[in-house]
C-alpha cells in the first residue's frame, strides 16, 4: 500500500495544479486582437502596454495621412476582437461578457453578460458566435438584424459538443469537431459543409461567402468563388485571411504575406513579417512582427500596396496570467506588452503534440534582453511536471485498476503470453482487448445456420454471411474454408493485422471464433457492399440503393479518398506499418453513409523494418490485374508500401474508366492499356460512358487530376508517390468539385 500512496501523492499534487489552471491555458489561435468592419472600413485593435487593455480604431483611407485614430470609450479591459459587416465585437478580459459597437458611431453596447465565460468570439455579417469557456457549447446572438435581412436570424441558439477553430462568414458559422470534421450552421451551412465533407481539418478561416483551411496534412483547401488559388506544399501557409475577392496567408518559412485573387498573386509588403492577418470586404490587415504595427492593403481592389495605419502598438495575442497558460512559450517582452500584468502565448497550430503544433522558429525582438537561465529552464520544468503527473496518474491507476491499457493509434493491447482456449491444432491467436471471442453456436444462430440466403460474398478463402447477433447488431461473418492451402496462416494474419488497424476507413474486426476446426471472423456490416459490385451494376439493374451513388463523379472520388486515407494510415501511422497486399475494388467496402473502408487483411504483413523498404515473402500476394509486376518479377518476391500504391492506382483507373482491372476475353490489363491514352491527352475517351462528361472546367480538371495520379501510381516503383501524397491530391480533386458547387449555390 505504501508504494502506491507514494505514487499517488505527486499525481494528486500535479493534478490539482492542472485543475486550478483555467481551461483556456492553451489559447485558441483563432482569437485575434485586430478586426475590420467591412462596410465602414473601420479597423480596430487592442492596444499594448497597459493593464487596462483598451481598443483604438481608425477609418482606413488610401492615404496614410488621412488615417486618424480614435478610442472606444469603455472602462473595461478586453482580450480579443472580431469584425462583422458594419459592426465590431470584443470579448471582455476573463470572457464573462462581450460588447459590440457600430463601426461609425462607436456606440458600445453590452450583448452578453455571464455568468458563464466565453473563450472564442467570431462575428459574421449580422450574427455573433462564441464557444463557451469549457469548450462544450457554441452559442449565437443576432446583431443589427432587420426585416431586410431575415436570414441573419437563421442560426440555432446553441449546439453542444467540443469544437475549435470557430469562424464565421457573412451568413454561416463553421467549426471543427473533436474528430477533425467540419460542422457548419446558418443559411449557407449545407453548401459550405458539403465542401469539406469527409475531410479532416486542422484549422478554418471564413470571410464573405467563402471558407479556407488546412487539412491534417497541412495542405490548403478552399471553397467558394475563388480565382487563382495559390498552390503550396504541406504546412506552407498559416494565418489565412479571406476577403470579398481575395485571400491572403502568411508563409510559414519566413512570416511574409502573400495574397491571391482577381488581381492574381502579389506580396503586399515584400519581406516584412506578420504575426497574423485579418480581412473584411476588400481590405486585409496584418500585425507586423518587428514593431506590432498595423498595415492594411487592397482598398476597393485598387491599391495592392500596404499602408501603415496610425494605430498605436497592438497586442500580438491574448494576455494570460503567466506562462503556465501557454503550450508553446511566450512572446519576448510580452510582460511589458501586457502592461506588467500577464504574458502573451506564442501562437500554435492545432493538434497539440504533432510536429506542427508550435512555431518552428520564434522571431524575437532584436532589442529584447537575453533570457536568464531560470527563464530558459522554467517551461521545461513545467513540462516535466505535467509529464510526471500524467505518468504518475497512469501508473497509480494501473496498479489499482487493470482496465487502463493505452496503445498506439487505437491498437488493442495484445498479451502474447495468453492464448485463446481452443482445440489443438488451432492457431495461436492472442487475447485482444475490444475483440470478442465468439462461440460457434453464437455465429451459427446469427446466420440462420449459415443459410445460403444469408450469403453476401464468396472469396478465395471462404464465404461471407450477413448475420444478426443476439444483441441486435448486424454483422458480416466470414467462414474460412479450412481445406484451402494456407487458410490457417491467412486467418491468423487477418485477425492479428485487422485487430491492430483501428481507423474510420478500415472495416472493424468485432471478433472471431476458433472452436474445433472452424475459423470465423466477425466484422461490422457494410450495407452497400463493395466498389467492384457497384461498378459492375448497370442502369438496367437500377437498384437505387446500390447504384445511385456511383452515378456521381464526385462520390467516386470521395470513395477513393476514403480508401486512400485507410492505406495511408496503415503505412504511416501504425506503430508497426502494415502492408495490405491485396488492395482491389472488391476489398473496398461501402457503409450505409457511403463511406469507403478497406477490408480483407488475409494477405497483410507487418513491415518493413526501419532501414528497409520491403518485406520478402514466399510468393507475391494479390489478385490478377492488381499485382505489382515489380513484386513478383524478380527472383525474390517481396511486398512494400509501393505494392499497395500500385494496386490502388489500378482501383483509381477502374473508378474513372468503369473498366475491369483485367479483361480475360482480350487478355488486357487496365494498368497498361489506360495510361498511354491518358498520357497522350485522350483522357475523355477513357471516361466511364455511363456517366455524363462534366460540363465545367473545374470538374474536368478534377477527373484529369485523378487519372494522372493513377498513372503515376502504376508507374515504375521509384516514380510512384507515397500514400500521403495520394490522399492530398484526392482531397484537392474533391475540393475542385466542391468549389464548383459553391459557385453554383
């Protein structure tokens, strides 16, 4: 008992410290200290250097001499600020209230007063949205609504859930859920949200009727009436700002601003670095890194160069009590900026703990005094304390309760010592958490004694049945044919690898059975079967539930993107990389919501080991038409991540052309017959004739992008992209369809 108490004491101490620190100790990067009222060209910011953080504004003019500033009269101190069509709102320090004022008359008015604190404020044309302080609810208020603008009231009073990256356009509000999906509300919510359907996002920025953001791999995705969209690599941009006819961003590598839109791309202040950008109408403003001055550009689209406003020094971020509230350190001299009361956290990107959580480099004030040893080591002691607290808590609870089992990327804990009770000579399947062991009678009853009427698929290693468990769950039961050579190894590989692969685009293994000589796997039921079956259904077989979706080019690309995400997860994000080895359209299943998931891990292998690029195998796995010729063409068969890339390239060709991977009548392979046509520019000739050719240039570009990507995937090994690149390009392809739809709406 004594050792456990010794472990518990530091855990309780540090836990108490963590609970005392308010929730907003990690400051949301969407909170800004600068805002624009687009209709009045009013720019307001929270002034630095005073404990009472007041607001000063100016009406932006093309000539710097005309930019006279004025103070917003208030006795309150403010944390953050956000601008709407003809008004600006600001969140009071502590978040217990917020105020709004007209951009011209500066009549400040309290809109909300506690008792619950708010953490993030986002203003649209005539509405205000906010996330509460404990991140469990989004709330809305109307401001300036009239009978001339009835749609400004079409928002819910509140919605519950954990959200971040709250942002508002003219008549919509969006945020990112805990699962990184985009959720929107308001009159334009459906069309905006549809643009990001199925995409996992890190951050969002809205403006006017458009929205952009960075996906989980750091690539820019935009929707709406865009022109000359800036292309960039992974995590090239941060701090987006969206105006009426342009978009601006800060380039991560050097902090400079770049804009693009109807005037093409331009660099408004050359090599000047910025902390963040905001936009309203045709105006964009940024806070400079060197002096925290405000520079703006793009007035009415006539002046693309920047004008420095007459505003005083503006805070680069929200002031918090001390650096324990910050996850990425503090700004140099931020204590002075906050008037001697508090510090300012360095801005971070979403997903704490990833490689891109904190800025890669801090641009320090050259006049700032060097830090003392205590200041340099202080945050590391804090980090050590937090880590020590977490470890202590985990160890303590593990001693007391054996249910806390943590594993990499959702992998069930595997106890290699304990084996499932079985009748010899059954396979050595380890006991796994979250994977159920079924009796044969349970599965026999679930499938009505394996009735032929319950059959939903036949493969090389067994038959798949639709079943219903005693608790009402619909499942797919795969009964392995134990007379087939290597069936035991295939069954064992499938259970071990699929139990480790826990992802929204991988079919979930629910359980298995190894009684007597039976080998059965139980999976989640996928209502819309598989891609191959969907592609083979013709219009004469028009079962709307089964074929309606694949009459859409966009959905075909979305299904490809889903499957690509699963393969990327297997290759990159599992503790032990998994090579599937049998990627094909028949192994990509579709659930009731038309989400694609990878299945059938019977030929999967772990690897390669660090420092190696392949795994040697007795014989190259796969299916004719999808087999990578490099895997079996040499004296020693092998598989590698590029093997799956090749097979997935064939699937992409199938989805766009509608042709089979292998035509036994003509003895032709799609991987060799389609690429020459595509490379020669005759890609319209290979499109699936059952679907209409898209009439828009944007959608044609999207299809061509997928076809060219497929050609790269079936090219010689060194020329093939990795699956992260494939996912990124497919997300771009989907976004191009969404872009067109947003314009139409």
